[in-house]
């Protein structure tokens, strides 16, 4: 069945010759993709931080900023690093 689908699509889809892209066009495409992925990654990152703030029974900002709770700061930094690694892995594909 797999070969019949390949043959079907090979017969129905026209082969369109493409012009070779210049190095500048490739660079612009990669910069645009990197910018879009960066913005999406930052938005997801801050959304995860907001969710983490809502889930905890205490205010993370108050504990770190006003109470100087180093234990909470270490836990939050580990979670932030983990989220950043997951987002980076998703972007790199």
C-alpha cells in the first residue's frame, strides 16, 4: 500500500523547479525563524512562571524579594532552568 501512495503522489504532484536561494536569503530566513522561536520561547517561559506563582500556596515574589528565602530561590531557579532546557530542546527540534 505504501508504494502505491508514493506512486500516486509522484504522478499527481508536478515537479516545480526552484531557483537556488542566495546566502543572504537563507540568512534572513534563519534569523526570522530564530526571532520567532525566541519570542515564543520567552512567552511560554513567562507563562510557566505565572502558572508556578498561581500553583504555590505562597507568593514566590514575596518569599524571595521581601523575606529573602534562599531555599525558595534555589527551588525556583532549578525549575526555571529546567523549563529553559525544555524550551531550548523544543526549539532545536
